[in-house]
C-alpha cells in the first residue's frame, strides 16, 4: 500500500481477524479484497491453527461483519481501495475457493496487490499471536 497506514475499527459479528501477515489479493465480483494468510498452507483461503477462513477487506455494507475487516467510512474506503489498486502487482498461486466456484480447490493464478499486517486481532487455538 505504498507505505500508507490506515487506522480504524469494525464491528465483527463473531471475532476479529487473527494476528498475522496477509497478502491482499484481487477482489471478487463483490469488490471484496481476499486476505490470504502467510501461513504454512498459503493459498487455501484459511488461517492455520484457527477456524477462520475466507477473510475479506471490504466497504462497510451493513456495518456488521462475520470476522472480515470492514471500513465504516466511505471516504476512508475509497482511499484504501485506491492505494491497494495502485500498488505494484505480483502474481501468486492460490486455490480458487471464491473467485471461481466451478473450479473449487484447484490452484489458479491470482494477483497480490498489497500486504496487510494485523497487530490487534485474535490469538490462534494454540494461544499464539
């Protein structure tokens, strides 16, 4: 994100995003950016040692999320989306769990747009940050 830093809160329906580093991948048809954890099973749309999967970064919608990162203010969302979309792109391989529902689980090329570091989230099942 070109060194940009945005701070804010969302209201997770269940629990927040686990601590860690995530690659921000191309958005799905709803415009939600996929957050792919940099863990021991990269590309599976899950966070290792947790029950969290299909994490996304998106605009507020209803203001309630099921553990995604939701940006509540439209002007901040536009700024974040612009920074991500203008970032340098890098090709990565990831399972097509949400981008291509007819080819689920098969690796496909995706595009990493940015890196997101979550410092205040949830701990995994092992109590690790």
